[in-house]
C-alpha cells in the first residue's frame, strides 16, 4: 500500500490518496501521518481517496482499534471517503458504525461526488504534504 497526502490551502481540505493492497501496518502509519498533518493547522475537511485500492488485508482488530482512536482529521468539518469497491465500502461502513461518526462522515462511490460535497476540484490540491519530494 502506498499513499500521498495533498492539501488544498484555499478550502483547507486534506486529501489522502491510497493505492495498492490495504494492510494493517501501512494503514496505521497512514492514519498517524494524516493525524500529524491535521493537527498542524485547520480545521480541515478531509477526503480519503480509495479509488486505487486493489486489495484488502486489513484485520477487524485494526479497524476496531482505529475506530476507537480520535479521528485522524478532527471533527467540525466534513470528512468523505471514496470507496468504489463493495468490499471496501462495507468495511468502512463497519468502521463508521463502531465510531458513531454522525453527519460529518460520508462514504461515497466517486471522487466527483466527494469534490462536489466539499466544493473543491482536483486542481485545488496544490501542496504535497507527504511524501514531500513529489509534486501534487
């Protein structure tokens, strides 16, 4: 699993793009990285883009543990997860139920839907936060 974190500085939206097979250690690392950047400013809205996910090896224990932690992107603004694969959508719905996230958390099937919900576009994400050496 690989991921990048981009920032739309105008609308204060963090977008995390995940590709490959989801695995426990990598998803925990991504969650910690996102928490770090979200704590450095904001308040932020967030998009988790799982469009490039090709497989899932996450354990229920990891999903439960992450649901018990404070949100990676603190509340106050919307957080949207794009999960077009049915198995990822179902897993995230379980996460949502364990966390009891309410109205500020949405799972959608397309990036267009996520961008529309937050009033942003792909070109708005002009700052690469992680890994820094890559251009957004």
